C-alpha cells in the first residue's frame, strides 16, 4: 500500500470518529473548517484511487444519523443540504450553470446569512404547532417537539388563518452572549465547554428533559416554506413566514446578478462579527422558486442554491516533516512542513511550530494530523494534534541538540524559549545577520538582498559582518552575474549605511531581544554604543521599557568577544556610534554616584530615578558593593539593613531632595 492509500484509510477512521463526535455526541474536537478540509482531502484522494472505493467511506455520507434517543421522524420530501462555494470563482461557476439550465437569461438571487445552528422542521396543523424535528440524515430526523415548544421564539400558534398542514424549515441557534454565558457556567461547574454555538444549540435542543432546553436561550430563524403555501419567489416566502408570525432574519438582500451577490459577500464579511449570532457563510438562493423547482437537485443538494463559506481560518492536515532553521541570533526555530491545505483563501504548506516546548507540550509527531490556524495576516501556525490511533506508534519528536547547519552545540539558556547555536562562526547565523543588517529598520543597505548575501558568502568575500564595509567596488564588480551597475549600487548603499544613527546601528548588531524600540531607548538613555557597552546589567534594566531580559542580553553581547570586536571595528570604519551622553549623565552633579532607591517615596519611583539620572547618577535597583548612596523612603526594609551592613551612605528622601537642590545650585 502506498502513502496515499494509507492516508485514505487513516482519514476514513479519523473522519468517522469526528463525525460521531459532532453529530451524535455534540462534542467535536475540531472546528467545522478542519473537518471540511479533511473531508476534501479524503474526497480528492479517493478520486485518485478508485481501487480503494468503499461505500461505507465517510465521504459517501450525506448528513447525521439520528442518535436514537428520540422518536424517528420521516422527512418527505427529504431535507437536502447545500453545495459549497469557497470563493467568487465558485459563485460565478454556480451562476453559469444556473443560467445555462435556465435558458441563458440573467437570473436574480436572494442572499441570506448562513446561521451556524441546526436545522429544524416545524409542522403546524390548522395553525397549531404539532411537531418539531431535527434534520438527522435528511430522510429521518428526531422528534424534538417537546423541546421546541419551550423555545420562546417558536410560536405555538400561527398568526392568521392556516387551514391544513403548514411546514417550515428553519435554523435553531444560540445567540453569542448566551453561548458565552453557558460556557462560562459550564467551566465554573467543571463541565466541558461547547466547541461552538452550533454544538451548544444542538446539545441544548437534543435533551431528554425539555426543562434543560427551556433554560438555554435558543432562538429561531425560518427560511423555507415546505408545505402549505406556494410563494412565487424566495422574498415572498420570507414575507409569508413573517406574516405567519414566524421569526425571519431581517438581514437578506435581493441581488439582480452574480456580481451583486459577490459584492454582498464582501460587504457581509465586514458586518459578520457585529452580529449577535454566529454565521459560517451566506446562502445564495434563486429568487424565482418555480425556476428553482424546475432545476431540480442532485442527490445531496438543490441546483438552485449554494452556500458561500467564509474562508476557513483553521484547517487540519498531515505533518510531513519538521524543518529546523537557524536565525541570525542562532535561535533554532522549527517549521512544520505540511501536506498542502487550503486555509483562509491560500494554500498552506509551511507553518510555524514556534519552539521546542510547543512541540513537546502538544506532543506533535511527524505523521500526525495537525490543526493549523491562520489569523489575519499572521503566518500560519500549528496549534495542536488531532490524535488518531497511530499517534502513539509514531516516534516522539526529538528536538536537535546540535545546530543543523554547522553541527555546533545548540544550547538552551535558562529562561529562554529558544535553543541557540553558540558557534559565532555558524554560516547560517552570518547569512541571516547580513540580511538583517541590510534591512529597513537596520542599516537599510541598498542592493544587499538575500541573493547578494549568498553570493558574497559563496565567494568568501565576507567572513564577519564588518567585512561588508571593507568591500571595494572593483572587488564586487568581479563577482559572477554581478555587473558594474550592481557593484556601484551596493558600494553606494554600503557607504550610505555608515551614516545611519546609533540606534539603528545597535539594532543592526542583532543583539538577541533588542528590537528597534529597545535600541532607541538605550541610545536615548546612554548616548552612545560604547556607553551602553559599559553599562551594568541593573543600570540597563532600569531603563523604562527595557527590563531584565534585554538588559542581560545586551550585557552579554558587549562583554563577549564579538561585541567588543564589533565596537572597535565599526568605529574604525567610520561609523558614528553616538554623540555626547545625554546632558548630565556622565558629567552631572551626581556623576559618579550609584544610587539605589528603597521604600515608599512621595513621588513615583520612576520620576525620582529619572531626576537623579538627569543629574548624572547611575541608578540601580539592587544594593551592591558599587552602590554609593541609598535613598530610603517610608517603610524601607531589608535593603536599608544591607546598606547599613556595607557602610553605604543612606539619605532620607527629604535629605536627598535637599542634596539635589544644592548640587543643582552649585552647578
Ligand atoms: S437553505 C436545501 N438558508 O445550512 C437546503 N440553509 O449547509 C436549504 N442554513 O442544512 C437550506 N442558514 O441548516 C438555508 N438561511 C439559510 C440557512 C441555512 C443556515 C443551514 C441549514 C442547511 C445548511 C446547509
């Protein structure tokens, strides 16, 4: 059996389980979109492998089997489902077929929100509610009459005269606020929350005790007259339902063409989140019901309507492998290699696995079916595994302890999420570092893209970042496929890069955790890169917006061989690493003082720290042997004792204030 055939069997087992979870247990472990994606994968594989045909395959199933706790109800005619459109092209294709079947003329549509609830059929006799049934598998549903009777928006009696049988189709749903409140209550009671409003509605309606249903805030929207009225158009049908006192969704639109329908899908996508109920798409229906009737139906769905599904934000697919890349700071980052899957309108083949811990915590193994999510513009990410029978037979994933590029040791420092290659000569790190240096927020080197970086590295022209700035135009012009023009452009780009301000140079150094903002804050506070390199860890972390993690990283960098070397060579190469320290820092009246504040002060501590820094003090948060002055506010405790034991000068806040005032005057 080949890989695809094995995958067919695995998908059938998985989808059968997911189907039971969803339709029988009302407790799915995956989203509808993930289920749909797995089903599409199975259908596509089965089409490629007709020899694997099986009439019991989940792909052949139309709807849910009734769970068996309620009396069966025969649906006549059966309740069909809808074909799906995933994008505007699918809608145009649908329209083309409809017009062809209808004889070529333009046709009008009604567009309605597709409510994420569950179908019910309500039968009224002589205006009285007689039966409520779920859809079941379309032919046989469940009798839930006692339960629909307790739903406030289901009328017991129709308005107006309705002699004989009147049967309607609609959707029972749970409004979002009720859904959230129900889940919160369940969580508080230690019960499993419902996965989505549809499951909450289904679980609430299919209760043996109608009292439970009554407490669940269910609502109804009707959209089809099945018996007892012969509306000419879908708009008439909705009007008829409303006249009879049945709740009808006020949101709907008559569209004169498929272009209008497509415009409506875009408009509705923006409105959707504002609605107090969940929708998973729009239903596009032929306005002319007679025409709809004459178009007929396939086994599963009418030809006259289609469900436009909003792009899925989650999907499920097979994890084919894990690729570990090495970033510019040496961090090893795992990327999932996926069996291609449609997600939010694009095909996804790679997704972030974040870090070593995520893989271990979620026990993600190669060969597993994983859940992938894409939110907004963010890179897709793996969020977990859908466990199948074979999960535990697959070997657990072992994160590499050596760099996959240079083979050097990959070390995980305490408190860090990433394992890092510690070989400072690692070619992968150098490559990423050079690309980073050329990037926008860093030195913005015109002409230094990834391809040029690869070329420079391949020809051994750059062994360390500063080599870039020693390149001569004539050397560059010798590079294969790198004409004089490119050489001149890169040389000019490199020359211009030397004039970038110190904060951007600091950012370009690629110190782990130091982003553009932190680089600016540090330069603002210390004035120059050499001054940052000399600062103590505490002093660094005292900078508002910097904090201990960045401080430690900066300290390590400038006290390591690479940092020290770079400071020297950049200065030699003509980079301006900073100007004067901010006024007062190195030469202020409190210059030389290392101050620690303790206890409660009359002004915010940050303000006191800032004021003393402006007068030249170095402010630290812990008392060390370096500390020269402790300012003790109210209720100062252990630090005061420590200052005493080390014989450090201690001032009250008032004394310190006076000292600052006199120092200021003296200067
Ligand atoms: S019309 C022949 N209109 O979507 C099918 N269905 O995927 C006629 N649904 O089973 C269905 N809102 O449960 C229709 N405004 C709406 C709907 C709607 C939700 C559900 C319905 C159906 C499913 C099809």
